[in-house]
């Protein structure tokens, strides 16, 4: 089981808005650690999509946005496009045990 | 432009030791705040953080794997090496190295698939 919990899959039609949730705990999000999101297209390495809760690296379309509140975070994608079909992972730092970087279990986005 | 590339064996026998090298360019591991981490992904499964080394040689390990992992750096060669002992078939995965400046993993290598099988 992952320290951060994500739904295994979400789906949406082109043009629609979808959200991906990421649930943490008091030792990560609740302790004030930021959430980061990665997009992994089939057969490729993960790519940073959102950092520090709600910031987009250069080149990431503004259709992608992130938020964090309490022990939960979410990624929103508006104007869904076929090329958005990918796996999405949330990531943070966890202060439990001796501290570690943690990932969610990943969410497969299917564009219908 | 920051790039990273992993290298190492593609096939390892159970109980053997795995040594992976991450060769990078576009940054220096002597710059304050910079780190290089290792993350793996079993086929069809999620990402798992393994280890991270900072510019000041501070080293961090996954609590569940720390007894089997060693991470080192060679700043003159722009390389970071991860060693994992006592390999098992469950260690079969794509292994990635990634650059961080204290927050997210900003840049990733292409990954290298390691299969553990006799």
C-alpha cells in the first residue's frame, strides 16, 4: 500500500474536466509538506507536471492545475485531450519513521 | 539543459548485487541544494523512491530497503551510483535516477529495466 492514496482510474470525454485525488495524512500533507504531480505517458519516464501544490513548470499547459488542503490534494485537468491519456502520480515527503519521499499508487486517466 | 541517464546490467541473478550508474550533465553535484535520487517502478506498478544523495554527501534511504542500499557520488565524473544487495525477483523494475533541488524530482532519466531471474 502506498502512503499516498489515489484512485486507480478516472476517465472523461474530450473537452471535459477531470480531477485526480491524492489522500495523505498528518505525517505528510498535514505536516505541511508540498505535493507534486507527475505525468507518465505510456512507455516513458515520469515528467514533472505540477510542483509545490499548484505551480506549473515551463511548458505545461494551464489546463493542468493543482491544489492541496489539509491532508488531501488534487490535480485538475480541463479541456481534456486525447494526449492527456497517461498515468498520474502524486508525490510528497513523509516525516514518519526516518523520513522518506513517497508516491501515490498512480491513477490511469482514460480519454473516452 | 539537464539530462540524466541510467546504466547497468539488464539481467541479474537472485542473491546477486546490482550496481547502477546515473551519469548526468547540465548541473553539478557540488552546487548547494542539489540532489540526485533513485526511483524504481516494477512492471505495471507504481513508483517507489529508493535513495537520494545531496551535494554535501547527505544520504537518505527508503526505510524498507535501507539495509540493502548504498548511494555514492563521483563529482569529477558527474555520476551517482546505487548499489542494491541480495536481489530478488520482486526487485525486477525500471530504475530511474532524477534531479532535485530540494522539492520535486524536476528531471528524470529515461530509466533502465533490470530483470532479476536465474
